[in-house]
C-alpha cells in the first residue's frame, strides 16, 4: 500500500507565503515523478509543478518565479514553496506521484488534498 500525505495548507493574505509538504510511504521501490496539482472551485484540476527523479522541474506559467518545487529522496518527500501568493492561487492542492511499488508495480497516486486560501 502506498500513501501520500500532504500538510502545510492554510489561510494567508495576498503577498504572503506558504510551504506545502507531501510525504510518500508504503511499499515503495522508487519514485519517478512527484508533483502538485490544484483545483479551484468550479474549475478543473490543473498542474502546478513537477519534479522528476533526476531533479528537473516543470512549472505552470501562472506560478513561474513565485513557486519552487523541491524534493528529499531520502525522506520520500516533495515540497512546494509558494511565495507572493495571489487570490487566484486559492484552491485545494493535491500531491501526485508516479511510483514503482514493490507490491503493486507502477502506479499513479494522489494525496487527499490540502486547502490553500489566499485573501485579498
């Protein structure tokens, strides 16, 4: 069984910062990609940022220069540092990971989501 557990969401004023964390646990052999997605009310889930096993990163245009994704391989954890937050960054943020499980083989997993609310 593989689980992703997020933490770090909350309420912040525009211009503020938050740091999200996502820890993977379970029967994991390797993690290929980890990333963050978000879903605003009434909108589809969208990609925020990803980091692959070698360390390369990818960002949505809307967050470039403000958000930074990083990972700690030993802890099987990915972080999202969010600076200069805007009200339009409000939404539920979901951790996502492409994982090779010892038991289940390769699969894509999602966390339960953490709410980020940016007030104007």
